């Protein structure tokens, strides 16, 4: 098949949608399909540096999977409300449509809700093609973080109506979690709904012990506070909706009992400076390290050198970072909300806890103090994460595309 994926966010923008589009596109290529990605242009982030050199294993793997999807980057402009994000220029529609014509798609897959998504829906309508839409983000919950001056009730109402408008344009709906599936049903959408989480490529997280040791040395030279410490890792967007205030409030308590620990925050976001200042105000800046963005390769090695992955987010659509940590053999302590519930399914590969400081720290202490338990959870994590590998889930995505291509002409002659 020839598949066009539309997304407002793509590399170098780092978020769950980017990872989903990237993972599925490469898996589709490996399966013999052709993929074109239409996305907004993002200037490369100059702050991202490569910390580790690729191992021979990684180089060989890269050569084995060297095929890359075709990419159309649409000229864009920065968003005033979020410096990380950009909005494609809508007058580029005709230029984009001509490029897609040359590709000759069989099915369109829309992964966002803004200008690029509109390009996808318009192309589907003009060319009588099925548009599959993945509902990645619950904007009802996220909108307040971008418009703090607007009443939450109004924001939720607006987001709900806009999402219903977007969803009704699609032919088939993909939802990554059961929670989002319930939201679509609550919207009273009369469309076929498929449940399909985003998969992870396990090969990214396979590294030799010597390679992990070398990376640990690199990190300790760059961040001396890591030397000889057990790392409690958070990876994700550095933003208030990730509930990082909760995690920072636990630092003194955990450090008091286990002074050999240090907190490592990997990622960037609109509230990076805010949380760095908060650490200074709490006098914990020496025990909290913020790295900014890391490459996928360096992030995989960072999981491997960490003792526990700590994840306090309450609004995660899928929580794929928990699976990435597990694939690296790093046990997880996470709050059981939203996508985390589906991904972990209980205490698989770690502990899924309530939004309670005592329970969260208690489980962290259990893993730090009981080596038998820790080793069991490490082994359990790797086994549990295998169910979320990208190749097995891509087979289901291909079947969804085939269903769409087969049934669409019957309903839209």
C-alpha cells in the first residue's frame, strides 16, 4: 500500500505523536509498504548534542533499517502560546496536494487536529479516499495549560466541540487507549472505532553492558552529581501537566532515607525554567539534574543506567515512556491514571500507585531496599514490555488500512 501520514508535529519536535508516526512509518516500510509523511517544518534544535557514539550493533541495525519515509515539510510559523510548536501555513495547501498527487496514495492517516490535519481531510474529500484518524491527545485536559487565563469550563467546551468536528471528518477512528475510546463514545460519534496502542521498536533499547558502562562514564563527566548515585529517572515533556510538582515534593523525603539517590529529568518543555527555579527554592537543585532534549539513542542508554523510572503524570494518553523504560530493564513506579493504566495493567514491571506521596515513596523504597524484589521487577519489566513491540501492532494497523480501503467504496460510491 501507499500510505500518507499527516501530523502537525514531527522530528525534531519530541512528543508522543512524533514517536507514534515515526515508529509506525518505519515498521510499515519494513513490511514492504510505502510511506509519505506530511508535517510542519521545524527548525533543528541546536541545544541537542550527541553524547554517545553509536556501537557497532547500532550501526549495523541502522544499515539494516536504512529505509526512511518520504517527508514533505510544510513551511510554518511559530506559535505564540508554545515556542516548541509550529503551525503550517495554510496557503501552502495547493503545493502540498500536488506533491501528494505524485505519490498516489491508497489511504490517508491523520495524526493531529490542526492545519496539517485539515490538509489531510481536504485531500481525502477531493480525491475520494478513506481518511483514518488517530485520536492521540485529550485536548479537553491539555487546553488549560496553554490558556491559563481562560475559564476551564469554556476551554473544555470549546475543545470538545472542536474534537467532535475533527472526528466527524474521518472515515475510521483509531484510539490508543480504552479511556480515549470511552471519550469518543461519549461524544456520540457514529464511526468505526479501533483500539490500537503505539508500539515501540525494541532494538533501540538493546545495548551491550560495556556500551552502557561507557555511557555512564560520559554522563558522570558531564554531570558530576551523578557519580556513584542511583538514578531516579523522569523522561518526558517538562511541563506542569506532567505533575512534576508532585515528584519534586518527594525529593527531600527520598533523599533523607536514601542519600545515594539523584533525580534525573530528561526532556524539554515550556516550564523547564520554572521547575529549575523551584528546585532552587526548595534547596534541592544539587539533587535534580535537567538534561534538556537527548537523542533517541542517548535516551535509550539513559534508561539503561537508571535504577528506577518515576512517572507522576496524571494526563498521559499512552505513557509510552514507561514501556521504553521496561524494555531497558528499568522498573517503573507510576501513578495509575489515563494511559498508564492500560500500559502497565497493574504492577507489571514495577508498581502502579495512587496519586499519593506516601504510597509512591513507599514503592520507591521497596525497590531501592529489596534487591530480590528489584531483580524480579527488572525481569518482569522486559517480559511485559514485549507485548508492546511495534511490529506486532503494525500488523493490526495494516489490517485497519485494508478494512478502510475495502469498505470505503461501498459506502462512498
